[in-house]
C-alpha cells in the first residue's frame, strides 16, 4: 500500500505540479517483486511527503485555482482539488493499513 501511496503522491503532486520528472508505473505499485526493505519503502514514502509539503509551501494564492490535468484525473480539476484528493486518498489507505495491522496482530 505504501508503494501505491508513494507513486500517487510522486505523480500527481511531484511530477504534475512540482515538475520532478517522476514517471509513474502504477501496476508495479501493486506487483513489485523487488522486495524493497522496510527502510527503503518508508524512506521513499517520507520523501514523497516532503515533496508534497515543499510544493504546498511554494504555492501562491493564484496557483491554487490553476487548471490541472493528469492521467486518471478529469481536466476540470484545479490544483487545490488535486491536493485535497491526494490527502483524502492517503488518509483512506492509512485507515486500511491501520485496520489490517490491528487485525494481523489481534490475539497475539
């Protein structure tokens, strides 16, 4: 799930707004067999969050209403909506991670 969230943030915010050059391979977010270490996965996610925070801080008042279009996103969106959707998407999956963690450790 963290691979997916990392890819999501790196693409929708990093590549599309911050211009990082990140190229997303969404299917690989769910099937990557390279078995990255926990440290690598968490480090990559932390980096993606830092990119988002830095990008938010760089936005001027007029930037929030700029048109936004990306793969799998309708063209009618503005930057504020995309930041909001990414935050909600992350929050949703963090809830799933929390639930699964509790279920997997229940009864130990």
